[in-house]
């Protein structure tokens, strides 16, 4: 086969899909290659909470039979993927990374789980995560925190920690993360992969354990932009089981895999994302500045814009998040607080101590932001920013309260619900990945994908893999 | 953020009890400085004059 000189676990979904479709690669061989890779690396990475060897090999054999008999389902058919452990999986333990749900076995699949199954993907297992999608690496929970494949002494970011480490290290071709303040784009950026948070309502949250109803988003994490497009295609669309699910038609995202940003205007809110601030790493920002210049060379227009509400969006995101989380987790938090890890127990309790006035002011702030961003998007096509304020921190000396201090570059797009992608755009001097964030108009996933794809194909950072 | 907001232990305990959290003294002492970080955020959203700004409504009666 053409890819014989490359390890199977380093194929992209796009590459493997072609081989699978043409019968040049067997889903069984591919799936086994990923379990071999997991066996070789997961004692160091701790990406997985649950492995589904028997089930996955059985699914792979079924996919092989289907493809051979001419019933090819599409780009995910026979593709080994994994799920953050808050996606309900029928008959399979779903822990949310917590002792609270240590033995919870759902009766039904979440809608995204079911849709990925329908697309023919192979579920390798359930992935590590920050407890209930909040906080940081916490040794008081039952599961070892995932480690960053680019430097095992560093965190992955979160909360989709295992999703990022698994995709980055070649343990899975793609994964789903979930995102309330940046939990898809953040770890994607810190682990050198692509993370796509779609528009609020684009992907059903039904059967996905809640952190904050009004800010939770579901989305893919993959090695390349095109792979995220394929995964989004499979999971997007209306679902009557999610009251916030949108009925907007789902376009063909593969049509956006074109290299063209000519004439597109990228708004850079420099006052918040690029200017000097104690919470922001200047080296990482400089990497993103350079990436923006590359887009300009490709025909994009860069425009500095002002969004005054940004200074308050982090506050709104945080207040809404912990207030809604408390409402959801209140019964367990009161009955069995000892089963929560230290970080999450503290933050959920704080959610119970905030007032209705705090919550409503935060929601009003959100509305202000939403309107302001919407007005800005009349004159620009996209927002372009660094994805994270810092590269991946070291475990040693890590302070979990750092995640609630300073600026957040991802939260503005959870608060406003706008689609946003993180695409790798380089490395720091110490070899840690840096991501560029591109956000767009509501339901303009096609535009966001095309812009990120154009940059990716030009910069080709996907050619560099971590050495683990 | 100019001044770091603070809350007295008495007031903090009152809020924790009102929320029904049932925390002992050591838990209260652990949580109070973290709560004070969040107070910076609540102070920020209360510092804005929103005028007639509505809150986000996600509820759709259909």
C-alpha cells in the first residue's frame, strides 16, 4: 500500500478512510494497530479510563464485512475513535472522571455516540477527563491525569485531557471533547491538534453529562482540520432530545476543504488577546502573530477591532458555569461530597453560594457580549486570536486556581455560542505546541473550517508528531 | 481588578449554610480564599450598568 512506510497510528482519518474504502486496509488491522499503540504508550500518558478491546475488534470485523460487501458508510467507516468519559455509552461505564459516577453504566447512548456508531466508527474506549469537565488535574479523583505527549512532565489542559493526549499521541484517530469554557480548543492547542467547538445547538448534548446547560458544547478533536470536518458531519444536526438543538440544515463540510482565504477579513481584538498582560505568555502570542501574517500573505485582511465586553466575559462564563453546575450536581454534592475531588467540590460549592443576582448579571453581560460580537461580525468574517494564554504548564508546581485567574481566550466563544476552532500554528522555544483560534458567525462552521484548513495546508504543522 | 474582595468568616459561613452545604470549619477555611477569587468576578459583573439590557433567554415555548 502507498502508506506502507508510515505507521498506521499516524494516518489521518482522511488518509485511512481512502485506504479502507478501496479495500487496501482492513478495519481489523487498523483497530489492532491502535490497541498496540495504546499498549505501548498509555502507561505513560494515562489517556484512557476504559478500553473496549473485545467490543472494538468485533465492530471492526463487522465494518470489514460491510465494506467488503459494498456497504461503505462514509469517511468514518472503520475509523478507530474514542470518547471523553462523559458521553453516555449503553452498557459501558461512563464515569465523568469522578468517584461519584465510578460505577455508572448508562442504558442508552448519547446522541453523539449513536451518530458516530451510525457512521461506522470503531469505539476504542473512554477517555480521561477533568472531573465533571471542570478544574484541572486532580489527584484526589480515582483516575490518573493524562499527560502531554509533547512533554510528559506537562499537563494536557482540559477538561478534555484524555481526548487531546490520545489524538496527539496516535492512540486514536479522533475523539470527542466537550467544552464549557474552552475544554475542546484548550487541550487541542496545548497538545498540538485541532479542536472544533461548533455553534451552540449545532450538535446535540443529549446523553452528555452536563456541566453548564447554557454553555456546554460538543465537538471533535483530531490531528487535522479535515478530520474534524468529517467528525462534525457525523454528529451535527437536530435532535428532539436536546431542547437547545438547532433545526438549521447541516451543510456538507467537506465542501469547505478548500484553500482560499482571499478577501476574508480577520478581526484581531488586540486589546484583549495580543497586548501585554501578566496572565498572557508573550512568546505564544508572538507565534500566533506570525501565523496571522501567514494568512495575510495568503490574501486575508487583518483588522484590529475593539470588543469592550471581553474584559467581563470571563467573569460571566465562570459565574454561569458554576451556578448551573451546582443546580445540576446539588443532590450528590450534599449527599456524598466526599466522592467529589477537591477541586470540583470546591467550585461546585461556590456555585451554590452565588446569588440569583450574580447569575442574572452574568447573563446580562452575556447578552451584551453576544450583541457586541454580532455587530463586529458585520464588518469582519472571523475573529483571530491565540487559543490559550499560556503553553502547557508543568505538573510540578501546578496551581489549579490558575485556571480561574486572569484572561481566558476561549470562554468568549462559549458565552456567545459562536463556532471556534483551534489549529496548530507552531511551537515555543521549549517545544510546546501553540494553537491559533479562528471563530466565526453563528453556524458558519464551513467558513471556520475553510479558514483553518487553508492555514493548515500552508503551514503544514501536521507533519510534525510528538516523539513518544 | 483593583482591590481583592474579602468576606468575613461569619458571612461566609452564613452563605454556606444558606446553600445547605454542611461544611465543617476546616472546609470553610479551605474554601473561603477560593470563593474570594470568584468574588472578583461577581464584583465585575455588578460593576457594569447594563441599563435595559435583558438576560439571555434560551427557553423556546415551541
